C-alpha cells in the first residue's frame, strides 16, 4: 500500500516514502510541486521533478505501471481520478495543467526510450558475448582434452525476440518534442481540450508499451546474466577459470582465457551499472566468491583448486553412517534383488566400465552401446527390487534411494552429493495444492494395491486394451484375459516396462545420452535445491491456475435423484495425478488427459524428481497439451469438424487454411508457417507454442499472438477474472475477449433460467449446481 493521501489538498512525503505502489488500482493522480519522485518498476526507473504528473499515463491501463517513491522530501497536490474521462475536471481547475501534463509525458517518453534503447542494445551485446565465449570455452577444453562442464543455460540461449514493433517515427517525434520548453506547451494546449487529451492518450499508450518491453528485456538480461556468474559451480566465469587453472598447472599457455575472464568481469560491471542506474530489478552477484576465484587464478602461490563450500554440515557420526551404508551400493542392490549371478556380474562389469569413462555422455558408438546394455537390465532390476521391498517392513536406505531416485552406485556421486542424498527429506509435508504427487515407488504401490490402473503405453493402449488386443490375436484365451485383469503383479510389470521405461527418458530430456540412474556429473546445483517436492509441484500449478483458471474444468452430466434432479450439466474440476520420475530432468510430460474411458477421470503428468529449471515453466506446455487432448477426447470423432465449434476444430481449421485467412497479414502468415515447422506439423504442438505465449506473454499485456489465435485462446483458454478486467482496457484484448464474454453471458442466462425452474419445482440447488453458476459468473 502507498502512503495515506488527502484528495484536493497539498500533501507532503518524506524522502523514501512510497506514494503509489506498482500494479495497484488507480484512485488518484497528483502533480509534484516541490522535490523529485522516482518512478520505478522491474524494467526501468525514471526521476520526475517539479511540474511532473504521477499516474496520468497509468490511467489508460487501470493500474499503476510504476511504484512512485519520494527521492527527496516532496510536496504534491492530489486529484481523486480513477478514469481518463475525469481528467477534464482536473484540466478545468487550472489552465496550465494541460500543458504541464503533456510536457511531463513527453519527458517521460524521452527518458524511457533511452532506457529501452540501452536495454535492447545490452541484451544483444550480452547474448553475442556469451555465445562467442562459451564456444571458446567448450572448443578449447575439448580440443585440448580438459574436462569442461556443459552449461545448460548457454546450450539453450536464444537471442531476445520481441513481438513489440517500435514506432520509430513517433518516438523520434516525441524525442524532438522533449526539447520544447514547458511554457510553450502551456500556450499550445491552452485552447480546447481535444489537443491535450489526444496527446495524453497517445503518449500513454507508447509509455505502456515501452514499460512492458523494458520489463521483458530486463527479465531476459537477468536470466541469461546468471550464466556468466552464479552461486553454483556451473557458470561461464567459473568454468573458464577452472580451465585456465588446469592449463597453467599442466604447463600450458592460458592468456587467451585470462583475457576472456577479464572481459567477463567488465561485462558483469557494465550490466550491474546499467541495472543500478536504470532498472528497478536487482541483480545478485557474489562478489566475494568472484574475487576469491580471481585471486586463486592469478596467484603464483595458490594450488589453484577451487574449494566447494559445504552447504550442509554433518556430524562425524552422520558422515560415518553415510559411508558405511552406501559403500558397495551396486552390490547391495543386486544382492537384495536376488539377481542371477551371471547377470549380476555382467551388470557390475558394465557399470565399472561406465564409471571409468572419461566422457559418460559421449555419442560414440561404444559408449552408446554400453549405456544401452545397462539400460536393458535396469528396469528388470528395478522390478525385482520393488517387489522385494514391498514385502519387507524395513527397507535399507540404499534400496529406498534406488527406488525413489534411481541411485545405483556411490562412485557416480561426490561425497557432498552422497551426504545430501542420504539425508534428503522428501516426506510429504502439509500440502498446499490440489494435486496428488507421487514418487515412482509410491505410484507403483498404488498400482499393485489396485488403487490405480496402469497407464497407457506408447501406442495409446492401457492394460485392458493390451489384453483385448492379445485375445483378438489369439495370443491368450478369454479365461487368461480375465485372470490377467486381476493379476496386480502383471499390472506393475506393464507399468514399469511401458509407462516408466518410455517416459523416464522423455522426462530426462537427453534422449540420445540418457542413463536411467543418478549420475552427479549432470547435477549442477545441490540436491536439495534440485528436488521437486509435492509442495514445489503444487505451488507451480497454483500459480498457473491464477492465470488459466479453467484448465482442469470440464462439463459433466449430473444426476441427483434424491434431490429430484434428473439431468443437469455441471462444471467439474478434476486435477491430474503428478508422478515424479527418478532422474535429473529438463522436460515435463502430459501422458494422459483422462484415465480409462471416463471423461471425468484424472489425467497423468510426469515431472523429473530433480530439476534446476522452473517447474512452472516446465508445466506451461504440459497444460497446453492437456487442454488440446482433453478437448479432443471429449469431442470424439468431431474433434476437427469445424461445424462443431471447439478448441481443436477451430484451431485445426486455422492451421489448415491459414494461407487463405484474410485476417492474417503476410507477416503473420510467415510467422505461423515457421511455427508449424517448429511444431513439426503436429497441430497440438503448434497450439502448445501459442499457449505458452498466451500464458507467459499475453497475460502480462505483452502482445505475442496474431489476431486470430488471440481470439481462439481468449475464447477457449480464458484468463482469470482479474487479468481479464485488466486487459480489457486494451482495445486488442477487448476485441479478442468479446466472443468469450457473449458465450459466458448466454451460459449464465441459461443457467439462471434452468435453476429458477428447479426452484419453482421446490428442488433445492445442490453445491454442485451452485459451484457451476459461480464458475461462469465469478471466475
């Protein structure tokens, strides 16, 4: 909340006082009489002086785009204004206000454009700098035979891509206008209100666009800046430093790398200065750690070995417990499973070869073949260990770690990683979200105990369908089919060798170099930080539901004979099951939109149990694919029949006939063509790309979609009510959401009519019916 202010009065604020808070609803604007005010958000900060107006440009968005903070002791006069139409009253109170307001906005545009240009230039320079020097780092290390760490953020780095088209003519015009003295503006705007109102509205729109774009670019810079220097051991600065040290210790020449490291320090200083001076978003750089590494790098006396700080302190007895219980882990697991001696010896031999590999993720045929041999045995071993552990009341810790996390051999993790893993507490706390989250062991227990049915395989056949197909091919008899339907051991076997085996690799994301067990090489952060707990998954889901509130709602038939309700349709929210795969992963998978044939059953999503990525970002495309598949499942054979309006039918028609669509510009058509190629012609994947832009971009007011796709997303994937109300103030969103508004209004009228008829018949409305009305009326 901002400070308490008095309307139609002179107010005073001490230095550092927040007058207005960003994103709060506008209830007044004010003119600065004395002192200076800092207008700040995550994208820019601008100093405004005497005669400047606070909040006028924000009126057209309905919320404050900045926090306004007293930079000095400030005196200002307040007008209670909530809508742009009320500006006329303020202008009428003083003939100079129109000119002052226009002059204030012209100056604001000029200052924000400078920041925008600087951010855009620095984003491009930083991207090129990081790409160029990361290539030097990787190529030098591999060419000379030194170990280098793949930095994921660098591998996925893309140049900043904005949907914002700068109107250069207007910006040039207003930059020239900034040179006009304030008195000239007063005289120019002294006549009719039309001139001032037009200028105020036009400049407010430009300011809003520049503000949103500055926020987006700042977030992009902050995200990729983390690849230069961060608190983990995997960043460009530390990687180059380690490589330079290794080369020098070996008697080599590392001057080129030292020059790059110096350039990184300079780049860090430049970006930090840019953000300190112009951006409200804070960057965090561990200066002490950077200087320590730099000293080790240059010192002639240092042994030049980076020391990894122990994040978690353990007692001597705890360390001894880890060492004693996890020693010879692989042998312990093989003995526990009662694996055939010959197979056990073979697997031990394969694992030893893998451990001794210099590059465990090499694409060479020999290494690929070794990984495949291990993987071929892994799932059989997992199944044997699972059934044995199910029978035991107390399971050794090494077995628990194998079943939950895929831990197989202590030689593949560092001592610190082993300690973290051993004492990892992933027990379910009080959950704050709606989804049931299971690790793979828990999930298989539910299958074995009959609480859950096995998942579909990669050919879209669930356990029952698979047995039916076998019977049709006369591979089993009808009697055997009935027996197998009740054989829970076979169900677990089906789940492990189909769903688990297939999705384990997908969730990991490294398809060609995948290994099914834990390996510390690809853990760039501490294990505790990487862990995806039930709470972490549910928090991400709740955050997405605040944007796309209806993603898990579906229309189902409702009957309640006791209450006299023969047949009604209600909106029911059905949350998916989340299963955590035992791997360090970079993907999430939407595997089933429903379970079995019931349209009201739960879907199934898969996440890695360890990831250094944002779970929320992982789930966005999963939500998009879920929406598509659920609609397709509900629509049945009519999923792409344009005569029956639905998300899938309209979007399929849009993709199929986009070249003939007169609502798409040539530029939009070319962009869509590239998007179709990116989605490999798969309509669902093309839609998922748009859905990601809808949730991450358009929900913030940033225009990322074309007119046609925006209307479809607004109709079938509507934003929550607060976001809709905010965006409706922008003409492009008003037009896109009009159809949703009409459909929703018609639904509410129909429901009101039906429910009144029920009440006339003395039928009491149940909670299900009331919640359906709330869904359409209030969400």
